[in-house]
């Protein structure tokens, strides 16, 4: 299955966010900013210079700058191109071969590209914790909060947020710094996470 062509839609407004169940607040001394799979391949499903990807990249860029200012570590995930069938596993059955063996397709979008002090993890499954050392990095740095941004909201973003919760990591899903196949799926992911594993908030409320 190839990626769908995504019809433009508007990011959710603050007054449209689902009701939350927790009142956690981001603490720069405890948090890590996660930029999830913002690779050219995944962003190519969106129309160029259209919503929600325009706002997505702008808000992730703002969060990166704030993270740098507050000395919050920034970790990126990026899936490798040209995976073998064995590396893909059951993802092959649902999504086909994945990223092509192409440097541009696999690269993180220039607008939010990693800086010299950032970490890039090779990601294999929906959750950023599977077959990576993300948890170990959080533990080594004494961090127990994860701010999640990126694509796609109802797949890897949501699964990573839930996986973090199961590891007792307070998770913040940034409603207007993630994007999805559709507005419906985007909002479903926010509602599911808000009710089960994360605090959902907007970019301007994070730091």
C-alpha cells in the first residue's frame, strides 16, 4: 500500500482540543523533544505549501528553537530507506516496501533538520521505542517527559505516546505540531491519547 494523497485540512484550534485527564506541565529539566519521522518521503503525501504541513513544520521549528534555548534534548526518528523484507517484517504486509533507497526521500525536512547536538535514531516500527535505545537515552539523562511531534498522528505518533506512558514517561502530544492522513484521523489520535496516555496541548503551551 502506497501512502495516500492527503487532502489539505486545518490544524485543530486550542478550543477544539479534547478534554484531558491529567494536568501535567512540561518541565525543561525533565523533558525531551521528539521529532517523529519528519522525512521527505512521508511529507511528500501532503500537497506542497499546503495545510497542515506548513503549520506542522513551522511549529516544530519553533519548538526546536525553544528546546535549544532551554537546553532540552532533541531526538529525531528516521526510518531507513531500502529495507529488506526481513527488516520490514509485518509492516511489509500493511504498507509495502516503505522508503525507497534514496537519500533525499529518507532525509529529514530541511526546515526542521537536526542540529549538531541533536540525536537521530533509526526507527523500525510504529513505536519509537522498539529496536532503538530511546528509553536508555531518557534514563541516562534523567528525563521522564516526552514531547511528541511529527507524522503520522494516528500511527507512529500515537503508538509512541502510548508506549512512553507504559514506561512511566509523562507524554505531551502537541496537537498542532503533528499531522495525519486526514483531519478525522488527526482528531481521533488526539482524542484517544488525551483519554488514555498523554496530555494534548498546543505549541504555544508547551514551554
